[in-house]
């Protein structure tokens, strides 16, 4: 009998147990079909990198929400189509949206800054995913809120035949996003 002396490698995947190597040629690894796949450590590193990108994008979206508020509310303050009470109500709406997105950021900060080992990596990744999706929803909601408020001014200016001033204030055809 022809014997090979090699190291033995065993793998368990699902319900299948496979043994490569050993003493007999029929169990030698060269007799198996090779497949390229990420190993478990690489998959977990890939997930961690993906979630690190989501954390960065979440923080950037919070900044984007703040920029949308500051930029557009300053323009709304210069718009004659809003009353002081309406501007106060618009500012209150922006404040609520900013507070809620800031709460999500705080929740993610507690998970990202590991102070205890009470959560598994999967639980942390799930929280990061949930926070990312919530902040993205808040960003979209802030954009919608801004667009609706600007459209109110646009409709009022159209009644007054003063659309050129509103279009100049909020941007020309190529600049406006609403």
C-alpha cells in the first residue's frame, strides 16, 4: 500500500464533516476540487470594515442633516413669503428632527465605543445597521420637509407673480434640488 505522510486538516461545514490529508492517497487534499471562498476570519473582518464604513457614513449624514437645516433655514429667513410664526414652526420641526437623529448617534456611540463585553459582534453590527438606516430615513425626511417648505414659498410667490425672486433665492434651474 502506498502511504503519504501529511498533516491532517478537518473541516466542518453545516452537517458535512470532511477530512483532508492523512495516510492514504485517496484522502489527500490534491484529490479534492478547490474552491475560493472567504474564510470565517476574513468574513468577520469584511463585516467589521463594512460596518466601520456605515458608522462613518452615519456621522456624515448627521452633518448633512445639519447643513440642510442651517443653509435652507437661513434662506427661509430672507424669504418674504413666510410669517414669523411659520418660521418658528419650521425651526421647531427641524429641531425635532435634529434631536431624533442625534439620539440615534448617541445610541451608536454607546455601541461603537466598547466599554463592556456584554454585546456580541453580531449584536453590535445589527445596532450599527439599524442606526444607519434610521439616520438615512431622518436625512430623507429632512430633505422632504425642506422641499415642502420651499414649495409653499414657491406657490405663494406664483400667486403674487414673484417667482423670479424665489427662484433666485433658492437656486436656479440647475442649482435647485427641490
